C-alpha cells in the first residue's frame, strides 16, 4: 500500500468512525440516558431501570462501542495529521486517549447499575451523578483535543478555513461549557450557554468527518502549509 492509498484509508476509517460514533451517541447519550436521568424520578429510578431493562442494556452497549471507536480515532487522527505537525498530532492523540479512559471510568458507574435489584434508589442516583461529573471533567480534555485538531487542520494545505474554524470553536466551547459545569453545576447561566454553543459543538467533528470522507487523503502532499 503506497502512502497516498494509506492516507485515503485513514481518512475513510476516521470519517466513518466519527459518523458512526455520532449516531450511536445520539441514541445512547442523547435519547436513552435522559430516560434514566429525569429530575422527578429520584425515588423510582430503580423501577425505571428494571421496567426499561432492554433500553438501559442497549444504552450501555452503545457506550461500549463509543469507547472502542474513540480509541480507534485517537490513533487514526494522529496518523493522518502526523506529517503536518508530529508534536501537536501526538499530543492531540494522547489527549483523546486520556479522555476515552476518563469516559470509560465514568461509564463504569452506569454499568454498576446493572445490579439494579440489589441496589437502592440512592445508590443508583449516586452512580448516575458520578457518571455525569466524571464525564464532564473528561469533556474538558476532549475540548483540548478538539482545539489541537483545529490547529492541525489549519496546517493542512487542503482543508478549507471554514472547517478548521468550526472545529476550533467546538473545542473551545467544550472546554468552557464543561469547565463551568464542573465548578458550578447549578448555575442557570451554564445551561443557557450550553444551549447557545450546542450547534458549534455538534457540527465541529462532523464537519471534519464529512471532509475526511469526501476529500481526505486524495491529494497527498507532504509539504507543510505556510501560514
């Protein structure tokens, strides 16, 4: 396999992995998790899980797939951008790897609730809160990773300026929103800010995924972009 073919394969693997991960996250985190994290269910969350066992189990399967895809993407993004700036590419890959580990630690508390018949409502609620707080901390790391990916995209001679702007904005948004959630989770302002930044946060990585599938690796060029 020549270098150009290898770059195209990396772009396709990364692009499809990002899109698949977004779809699974939409189900597991966007749809299923809120069903077990309702403000008014503190005293019957155990019954909710037991009555919706299939949904809870499928949510956890989805989270496991997300973790595996995140580990894969940590490597493929590093490989794809390595030639443009090896140090930043390695740092961004390590940050995503660390984020994935933190996300896995957070998800462990959701897996603890599989023993629902043996746990109290208080314990299950505590596990859900721990998942959220640990994951919030991890998303700060993810935001730093995404910011560095934006820098790497800027160094790529073929990536349009609009795309790396979107990824940079998404990365900074992740850092700001989830840092504030971590230090002051009850502030109403944070929820408003999160809603305002939801769109750039959502489309940041997806814009990169679309570019990778459409253009990534087609025009192999080892010459670094001059700013």
